[in-house]
């Protein structure tokens, strides 16, 4: 699926700016700095792919990447959780996210990225609440697992699985990844490929 290359297709700042979905969509969400761009690059095997769409001032938008011949789009959602973001910006972000999530029949799953080293934050729980409300299945993906010792990582995984169990839209499976070592990347690709097949 990913062997055919991935290209940046378009960006939407508003729900009105969305193009109709052609193939299946998988969206990636997470706090800013969680490692989302790096993971998209690792997943697609294309260095600096996500950075193209990440120019300053262009972060509050949904970026669409087409994988292969178009059976799959990867949707890069704007990073959330900026402590310093003005309330109006946060509200706009949540509005765009919710309206996108609600109106997208081809959206198969949201991958919710969480930094393995960082405690879950209210913003993460707010997003999980939005996903529950929108009834969009989501799967938690831990990033930067290379920064954790195995025992601490195992404890973290238990904590995250317990959180997932509280959310009706959450899948029980949590994928542990590192863009640094490549851990979990093949599993993530296989998971996505299974959704497209
Ligand atoms: P984004 O804001 O979510 O797109 O985050 P980035 O992809 O820009 O990554 C934020 C920072 O985390 C950068 O300094 C990355 O090099 C680093 N990073 C991303 N993924 C990993 C990882 O798997 N392991 C380690 N050690 N660092 C990572």
C-alpha cells in the first residue's frame, strides 16, 4: 500500500474547504510535538513529507495525503494542546475537528497519538470525548517508545489501556511505536492496510 508513494493533496481550513472523500480515510491526531509529522514520514517512508504541509501559520488546518493510487488518504489533523493558544483558536479547532469527524463517512479510524513519556492531559481527554460523541473509532498510538525503559513502558501501556476502556469509541489495542528505532511502524502499516483491504 505504501510502496507506491504518498503525496500531499490539499489542505482545508474549514469544513466547507474539504474535498469529497474518494477512498478510505485514516486521520492522525495528537498534542503538538507528539511526533505526528515524524510518524507520518516513517509510515510513508518519505522523509519531510509532513513538514511540507507544516509551514508556520498553516498549522490550523487538515492536511490530506494520498497514498498509492488513491485508495487511502491520510489526514493530518492540527496538533492540539498548545497551552498558550487563545481560547478562540481552541474553539475553532474543536469546531473544525468535530464537524470533520461527524461528516466523513469514509473515515475509518482516528489514530490518536500520545507521547509515551508524557502523562495524559485534559486536552487528550477532551479529544477522546469528541471522538466518542462523533462515534468515530479511534486507536491510541504511543510515540517515542525508545525514550522509555521496558518496565516503565509496560506500566504506561497498562495506564493507557485502562483509559481506552473508558471510551466507547476506543479500540482496546494500543500500538507502541518509535520513529527512531522503527518499532511498531510495520504493525501500524499492517493495521492501516487491513482497513483499506
Ligand atoms: P509534531 O508536532 O507532532 O508533528 O511532532 P514532530 O514530528 O515534529 O516531533 C517533535 C519532536 O519529537 C522532534 O524533535 C522529533 O525529532 C521528536 N520525535 C518524534 N518522534 C520521535 C521518536 O519516535 N523518538 C524520539 N526519540 N524522538 C522523536
